[in-house]
C-alpha cells in the first residue's frame, strides 16, 4: 500500500503543530546524528557496500549472534517484501488487524493469504489451520499496541513447528513486556524476527531495518536481495547510532509509557471514545459516533494536529484512529482538541 | 549479483590513490550538495513520501513529460528488479556482454533468459528470435562503452513491435552520440528507459534512479513498488540537483571524452593491450597476456589504484578489465603503472 499510511505530512501544506500519526516519537534529539552525518557526507560519492556487511557485523556484535544471522534491509518494509518474495507462493496467515504490508507483500508474491482475527489466547487450541505454512505477527502489534504474552507465543510456536513465523518486533524498544530474544528465535530455527532502526532511533527518513534468524533462512533471503539496497548515509548513520550504546528514544521508557497511560485515561474520560489497552507507546481509538477521517481533517485544518485514520486496517471500520504518545503539552492539546470537535 | 561489481573499495584497507573501477567520475565537486544536505538533515526525522511523487514531478517538468510517465526508484538497480518482477516469467533476451543485473533480476523472477552476443548491426535481419517478449539493452553499454547507432536502434524497435524494450540509458549524460529521447520512447509505447541520477551527478551513495515510459506500463511497475523505497535525503538531494539546472559532471563533456580518447591511445601504445573503441567515458580493455585479477591486485596493493576486473561479465574471459577516465594526472599514473606491471 503506497497511500494511506501515517506520517502523511506530504499531503498538507499547513504547518504542523503536533504529529501523532506515525508510531515515532517526534521529539528525539537527533542533533548528535546530524553533526555526525555533516562530517560524513563524502560517502555519497561512492557506492555503498553492496551487501551492508559492515553494519551487519556491528549489529551481530551488539546482539551476540553471528553476522550471517543478520540481514540489513532498506527499512523493515523491504524485509517484509524480501521474505514474501523468497517464499513466493506460500500459504500465509496474518493476525489482523495489523500493519498492511504483510498481506500486501504476500499477495504481490502469489501467497494465499488467510486473515485470522482471533488472538491465539482466545482460540480453542494452539494449532494453526493445517494448510498455513507461514504466520505473520506484529509484536507489539500495530495498530492495537498489544503484545502477545511470551508464554502464549511459545505455545503457538511449539504447536506449529512446521510453520515459518515472521515476527515483526519493530516496536521492541517501546514496551516493557517480554518478547522473543534473537537468541531464542535463532535456536527455534523457524522464526524470522524483524527489527526497525527507524523506530528505535526515530529516523524514518533514513530507511534502516534488519532481520535476524537462522543463517540458512537468511541465506535464502540474501539470494533475493539486490546490490546497493541501502543508501550509504543510512549505513553510516546505523553504525554510528549503534556505537553510541543503548541510545533509544525517548530517554526514559518508563516515563514515556506512564505518559501514554495518562493520555489514555484522559481520552477515556471524554466518554465518547473507546481506547484499546496498549503495551506500548501508541494506541488504537474508536469514536462511538462519527468518522475518524472527519476528525483527522478537522484536527489538521483547525489545529495542525496529524493523527492516523486507522479505518483502512483490515477488520477495522471508519470510526478507528491511532495515535502515538508525544510530549505532555501536545497530548493535552490533542485531548482538548478532540473534546472541542466532539461538541461541534 | 552482490559481490563482483566495481567500486569495491570496501574490500581494501589501503588508502586509495585513484579509482577507475566504477563508471563514475571521482572528482565531481559535490560541495554545493553537501552544503545543501547539511541544512536539510531534519528530513531524516520523518517518513519520506511513500511514492517519491514530488521528485517525479520535478523530473517530469524537466523532461516535458507527465508525472505519471516517471517512476523514481532506489537507484536504477531497483528499477531493473522492479521491471523483472512486474513481468515475472517472461522470455527475455539480453545483449551480452553487459551489466549483470538484467539477467540476474530476470532469473530471480522466473524469466527464461536468452543471451544474444551479436549486436543487431551484425545480424542478418532485424527480427529478434520469435519467442522473445522482452529485450534488455544498455546504451551506452556497460562494459564496452558502445552506443547502438540511433537508426539501427529504430530499425530494431520497428521490426519487433511486439517486444517490450528495456533500454538502460544510465550513461546518457556521458556520450555525444544520439540516443532515444524520453518523448520518442513514450510515443512508441513499448519502451521503458532507465535513467541514473547516480551517474549524472556522481552520487552513487544516495541511490536515485528513475524509469520513463508509457503511463500504463509504469502503473504496472508502481503496483509492485513498496512504500518508502527511496531515502528522504536522496529525495531532497534529487530535487535540489535538478533545480540547479543542467549540472552534469564533469563540467565539459567534450574535454572529458577527449581525455578518454587520449587515455585510450596511451594504453594502446603499450602494445600489450586491446582497447575497445568507446562512445563514452569508460572503456573495456583486454590483456594479451596475463589475468585482469592479477593486474587489479597488483595495482591496488602497490599503487592504490582500483580498476574493475571485468572477467565476470558474461562472454568475457579472465583477461578483461574496465576503466573509467579520471583526471589526466591519474590517467597517466594508470598508464605508467600498467606499463610497470607488464615488465615484471
């Protein structure tokens, strides 16, 4: 899907006051990265390494795995398309509602795609439908913000050892819940984990993601990767960001999630909204009356506030929107603006 | 093919003195672009437009065509893979020797690939083998530097109107020979032209290419494009570079091609080399004795000079290498260094 994602600032000429529309914290301090890149601009004059192998080594070192167990991609989105391509024609199941690119990539590459709408914990047993060969899962999930409890995820893996699991952990740095580690995924052998440096370091313009998993699985992906897929500045930035240590935005995750809970409470107190419980920094909201698209237009045009109309997520209707927590003053502005919209 | 291309500087720790290995002029003055990018680094904090439409509009305006007749890609290489994917399972012919990615991309996407080794002008007639559905042609051709005369190319197009032609004009700004214009390609309706901002502006680290052609053909490619394929800094740089006017490196193409002819004469005067006639700024060379890989290693280790071992181009042997003209002093250093190697 090209149009219909969040952070669609390119559609609006009005100056933006606050951006809740992508799952990115808008106030990351990127000055250090800017300064670093200013001194490294000469890299645009040469081809990047065709296979991003230097950055893969840095990542492997950080994760205590081998370099052939990491594949760097042009954003996590390219990883999704590469996996769908490498297993073209497979039978994939996708837990919905979720990020649209899994089903899009699978359909593009001839998969038969089955949507599953019940989370495993609500199922009678842990067995996936027997014709399913691949299972796509976003954890924490976009747009619901929910994490599958680790014990349930392990049961799902154990009962379906013939299935290849693609688990998108793009939001792994924004939850306190337990997730599958790279090591455990590797040892299981049938799990590919997707990771997003975009999300971790709040640099969506650079396009850097990576996959970790069994070296033989990654080898299969590598045979479908084109040369020079990742821009030289993205590779430089990626190496530098990792070498700064455990930098992650915002500085305190606990405080950020506490502010998320406060924002959720404030929204629920308005009475006219249903707000999903979330394990991360964004949340799914349903208007009891009215359309999310109308709210989105009003907020942007009247207040310069951008939210994500979530009506195009499979299984959701036109009353759904998604927001990512920003700074307290902005969050208050959002709550007050929605309150104002509800009265008109 | 991931490994085996030119500009493989990442393989060497020795400081490089001169780089003849990619078809890029190494001395482009990119200071203006650096200064511009230093002031635009904030774009890394937002998603790029998912479809690069702004840059497509700027290109369409420059080329006097419509925006839906331009598709921006993550380097021309992504355009190659996208075309092969959009026409998966086709029967493709590739004029060899040429850039390896055409055949690689076609094989990855299930094409039957036929290599044609005779240029059209040497063929008895202009008809391509009747089972061919797509024809891939690099013009000027990498690695030979040759341009198919425009009248011959038109005959080839006219005799094979049922064939989709993919003509890679990545080196279009580095020849004085007539090439197909975007307008003529559009009017024919069965031609996709590939273009490389990488080559034109000497910015291979950024990854910006584009395709021009019939809007319906490009629509088919767009349905296979993933969102956010092109990095935000690459998009910014692309727009800025085009807005500077007809900037192309080096400043004088006539002088650059004259220096290319001088370098070619100097190499031929060594006696031990066959040097192909070229219509552009790079040339294919064959050692009458010895291996190109040995020459490459010696030049890099002893002199810090990087050339392109061309033995992995289909149809070429281990005695072939390719060089792109650089500054006169560097070109002299190359000639003298090869002369020295020939005596040892």
